[in-house]
C-alpha cells in the first residue's frame, strides 16, 4: 500500500517534473475518493533554498532522514552533472535497502545510476539522454524507446509526459484503477497510458463534451458487446450518415469505429482488473467476440497482453 511518498531534491532540479510528482502524490484528493498520501519534500540541507533550472528557488522543509519510512522515494529531473551529493546517494541506497520503491523522472535516472542500484537492471530516461546514460554507466541496461520501465522496486520514466504516466502507473499499481482515474481526470490527462511501451506522445481520444452526441455515446458504452453500424448510430442521433460521421469526428477527434474500439479496450481493462473472468469471457463482454481479437487491440492500445496486464493490475 502506498501511504508515504518522499521526494529527494538536489541543486538545479527541474520544477515541472517536481510539480508533476507533487500534483500526483502531494495533493489532497480525498474528495475524489483518493486515499491521502503523506508527502515529504526532502533535501540534504532543509530550510535552505535550492536552485531550479529556471532560477526559481525552492525551500525544502525536511532533511534526508525523512526518506526513512517512505514507501516511495522519487528522484526528479535535474541538470546533469559529473557527480551527485554523496549524502543524497547514500540516503537513497538506505531507503531502498529498507524496502522503499524508487522512481526516477527523466534525468533523475543519472543520480540513481550513480548509487549503483541500476547496475544490471533495465531502465529508461529521456531519449536525448539515453546514449549519455548508457555510456556513463555501462552496467545499466538503458531502453530508449519506452515511456517507463517498471522493474518492481525500481521504476524509471522518460521525459515530462512520461513522468505523469509513471506516477499514475504507480497509483494504479498500488491503489487501484479508480484513484488513478480520479487523479487523471483532475489533471486532465489520459489514464490509459499505464502500459505504454513506446517513447512518443500517444494522443488520447478526447471525450465528447457536446450535447448533440452524448446520448448516442452513452448508449454505445452501455451496449459495447453489440455490433454498431454507422447507419444505425446515425438513425439514433436523427442525422444523415454523412452528417453523423462528420460531426462524430469533429466532436470526438476520431471515427465511430476507432472510438468504439477504444471504449471496448478500456472496458476490457476494467474487467481484467476487477473480475476473474477468463480472457474469452472478457472478449465477449467487451464486444471483441474472440480472445484473439481482444489480444490484438488490447496490445495495440495498452502495449501489453491482457494476461500480462492482469498479472500487474488485478486486485
């Protein structure tokens, strides 16, 4: 269970990546049904200003001793350097030895690599830094093509947006899908990239907010297992097929077929998380018909197979 998160700051850290971690783990969202997480901002010299890459100073209130007892210790992005503060490196090693999970965002992987904890392990960082990381730390297995790597007790992520993905992935892994989805909604980001395997911007399918098609979309979501032709949907919306297709793309950003496929994948994901249904039954209930078709679309959207996803996220 994720109850306490501590972030270890050093000089010249990136404020945006720091803010991402604060937004996901440090904001009280109990009114959205998210359990309260104790959030600790730590540094070697508490109470003294730390510089950021944009010149704005931040005063961390807690020392490195506050890493003790944290379930998750985060190393955010920072300006690269030859060496890192020995006291911070040792505090991270000690936290890991006590059982804390470690998370790096972007260039934070360099500091973690210097602790030696990444030796022999697969990790990632921003694609622009991947070659440098591999050259400086040849024992580290750097994968430059993924959004993040979940290696159990160590999770590393790529650039800015991938840091959001990794943080939400941890929330989903430790607290479940509902808290992760609630946080994503408040942040106005897609919650479905938790299994993303490629380091690029995976454009989400926007929800329709216009009144005109909302009843049709809701009906489609409630009847995912049924077949839906454009002619049938247009008739339900009381529009011509051409007008319906044009308005659907304008309001959702995609075609009816692609939107329906995405909704079916998301429904299958929920069934995999929350039920013990066989994959064949999940396929039938989500509208794919066969397990093979489910596997094809699920892997295309989520990045992993339904079986592998269930192993990670079933509760």
